[in-house]
């Protein structure tokens, strides 16, 4: 115990060293706690600032839409594979002459972001595929029709279109992105164009599409002005420099937005199957451009793209798919139907009729690989033996 000296003060000499060490230890502990708290605050502020920047600056112009998450309404298939590392998003391309996200889906595609296998996969479904469309529509109430798949979007928007995909192809898709082809040219231009190998015959078709589109635009402008809706339209602007000159039978060109869209619309070479293949090539080319970018280039690209898309994806959904960008990702694509794999394919009165159940198995094996219950059944059936999964194309 401390003793008091004659002046009444405590003599701390006997325990002063111990007390000093204890105070120093406590002070160091408080400093560590304060430093850790400050570090957490900084991280939270930076994370919060990043979210605000992403949601207000990067994707502030993104058109967002809320659709139901109810599995029954969206037609979830009970046996569909569930894998949190693999995300399927419905991609719809509308051939609308206005800037609205309405009309038939000229393109119906399922974009698979596969973080497990480091791959982006595209499943294109031919717009003339005969399917059952059953659900609530905008104007006709409840519908239950067998018709072309591209009608689902115009009848009931993204909800009915997603429901139609899930019910007919055994899927559990709940998210979508819609692009109006009026805006597709601007999207390609945001990437700085897209490198494509184009034949001289395709260049003739690209130029022909420009000519007829220009005539169509002029006619539509006259009609719209007469009806007082001129300001509501977003007209394609075809200029003289868009017309192409062939430099050989086959050559690689850097296509601008108008050229890429015209290329993707070619119908007179390879019928509608060739058209879908060209659309896939454009998207693969754009993904290739992304792979060439540095991580610091992404924000500017995202900001440019957002005004041209409509989606129900939320910020956390987008961030969850982002890790794919850090991998040496591959790009794969299949088309449904494919005459090599849908052996029963028939063209009946301009409807493509085939076994949807078998097509669904092929899609499942393509999207989920070894996790699919149909992987062993569908694996290795390619006559060439070059692909592990039937119908897979790889960049």
C-alpha cells in the first residue's frame, strides 16, 4: 500500500512503474480501437460514396422497371437448376421506331453470366419459334395461345415474355434487359464501334438496308408530322459516310453503330438463322471490346450505355455479376432451334415447330454444364466432336 509522507502526499515510488505501464497499455488499446473505428468509418463512407456515384451518376439515366418476383406469375419451372454463381438474364431487342420500350421482340436472347466457369453465354431463340403464350396481357386480358415467341413482349411486356421463356424452356429467369433497336446504334458507338469480318455480299445488303430504312424514315416522318407526334420519335440518322465499300471478298471492318445494326438485320443471306448468327457476332464483338478495356474505362462506358436500356435489375444484382469482368472470360453462343440438333424442326406456315422439351435440355446443359441434370445426356453429341456441349460456339 502507498504510504503518505509528512506533507500528506502519497508516496507512489513503490508502484509508479506498474501504474505507468497499465495506463500506457490502456491508452494503446484505446488508440487501436479508435483507429479501427476510424478505418471502418472511412470504408463505409467510401463504399457509400461509391454506391451513390454508381446509382446517381453511372446508372442515373437507366430506365428501371419493377416487375413481380412471384415465382408462379413468372412461370418458374420446379426442376430448373439453381446456382448462385450463374445468373440468367432475359435480353429483349425491340424493333420499334419510337424511343419507348414497347412492341414485339425482334431479338429474344438469354444472357448467362457464368462466374463459375468464367464465361458469358448467349442463347438466341428464333423469333418465329412456335410456343404457348399463357398469362395476363395488356389489352386482351388472360391469353392462352400458341403463336410466335416474339409476340409475348407486345402482349404483356417483360413479365409475360419472361413467363413464356420459363414455361416453355424449363427456366427460372426473373430479370431482364430490354434494348430498343433505335438505340442499338448509339450503344455500338459507345463502344467505339465493333470489329467484324464482313463479306462483300453482306456489304451490299448493309447498303441496301440503309437505302430502304432511309425511305422508311422519310415516310414515317411525314405520317408523324401529320399526326402531331413528330417530337416523340427517335429516328435513325443514316448519313452518306455510313455506306460501305467492299475492300475484298471477305475483310475485317470496324463497323459504326448504324453499320452494325444494318449488318444484324440482314435477312437475304442465310435466312433468319443467318440473321440471328450475325446478331450474336455483333454482341460477341462488343464483349470482345469490353475485354480490351482497362478497369478504369468501365465507368465511362457504363454511363454512356445506361440511357438506352430498360431493366428490373437492381444495383446489388449488377454488382453480383461484376466479378466476371476480372476473369479471362470466354464467350459462347447457341441458337434454338438449330437444324443440327433439333432434328424434328419444321417450318409450318412461317412458324418454327420443334420439340421444346429437348431444346430445353440442350439449353440447360449449355448454361449449367456439369450441374445440369441433362449434362451427360446432351454432352458430346456434336458430330464434329469439337464442342463439349451441343451447339456451343466459342470466341
